[in-house]
């Protein structure tokens, strides 16, 4: 049997056809995920750019009664939906309804980021792909407790058809032109170098106390 080959037509992100999806970036994960501060820094840049481009944002929080709310560094007050959940995937009826309300049916592209890459993010990507929504996965805004879990998930998701991108790649794709009216607002965001997420490197060991 011949292995099915997934092919893609390359395209630019269109703010009016794009949805940002922030998955479970919550306070109680801080001690468990060594690179969470870097994820927060990069996610903050991406979310601020999304506001400038008027890209709608949906946010989920996994079992917030125990795991807390979205980290305080991220301003998500403009989000169309902040949904508590117990299911791992974000692709839940209230999110589907919000997609329909915003886009008439569903977005062309979901820009997906958050934690953990190999659990909630991965299962969300599966559901989006299976419902014919293109997924751009923002690798430097994703993390797991172990880098190997994150990196293997990125490989699986690339294999099923996700576009693996960085936060700056997404931002510049939405910008597309120096003459874009948002350029002067975006420039200060991208002037700051993103945090390095050490893709394909072992998880740093915690210092002994």
C-alpha cells in the first residue's frame, strides 16, 4: 500500500480569515514547565500583534478551579471567549459556535499556541484538521514539561499537515508589507528578540538548591 502524501498550497495569513487560539497557559503550570517564562514572553508578543491586526482570540483554561486562570502577564480581556474546560481539546461546542458567529462558518486558519504541546495543543490540532481548518502551530509559544514531548508532538503535527511557525513568522506573515498601516505599531514588538525555546534540545535540568 502506498503511503499517502500530504501536500499543501502555500498561502499568506489573512487577518479577516484567521483565529488565534490560546490553549491553557495557566498559573499552576509554572513550577512544572521549565520554559514557561519564555512561552509567556513570546505569547505576549503574538497576542499584542493580534490586537493590532484585529485577529479574534479564543482562550481556554483547563480545570481552572485547580490549575488557576490564564497567567497574569497576558492581557486577554479582548478575547471573544475564555472557556473553562475539562476535555483536553479546545474544539468544543462553544468554540465552534464562536467560530460560526465570527466567520459565518469557520476560519480558514487557526493559529494555535499554548500548553502542553503533546496533550491539549496536539488534540486541538487533530480536531481542527479533521474539521477542515488549517492549523499554524506557533512552536516558540508552545511547551511541555519535557522538550522531547514537545518536539515529538511538533513532528507528529507537521506530518498531519500543520504549518509549524514561530511567533515572528506569524506576525510578519500577517503584516506582509512595510507599507502596511500597522507597520509602525508592529515594529516595536518585533524589535525585541523572541525568547529561544531550545527546539530539539534536552530539557534544562533544574539547579540544585
